C-alpha cells in the first residue's frame, strides 16, 4: 500500500444534455461506476457539456461511455479536454 488518498480526475465531454434533469441523470450513472467518488457537470444546454469525474483509480473510458449512454447521452470525447 502506498498513498491513502489517491485521486484521479478525468474530464469528459458529453453531448445532448439540456437541463438539470440531464445533469442529474449523468451524475447518477457515472456516480454509480466503481471507484467514482465525485462527478461534477458544467452544463452547456444543447451543446457539449463538460463532465469532471474524480475516482480512486483511473477509469476505463469505455465504462464511462457506457454509463453516459445508459443515462441517454453520448460521450463526445475521451479525457482530451485541456481546461483553460
Ligand atoms: Cu434535461
């Protein structure tokens, strides 16, 4: 065992979200992924929203994509967003 508070933060882009209900659905689905400790969504209604996910270990992009798909939305790009 090394560190105790290892946290990975990844940023994803999700399209198709339009309101707080969408945010709630995506937050719940991604939040249910094993290892995820926090999900925050920067909503861009009708555009490409930014979803920041914190987890105890690096997540598999496919797993996140499936969670987003489950919520009814689409992952637009994997962890490739440099936050300005
Ligand atoms: Cu909505």
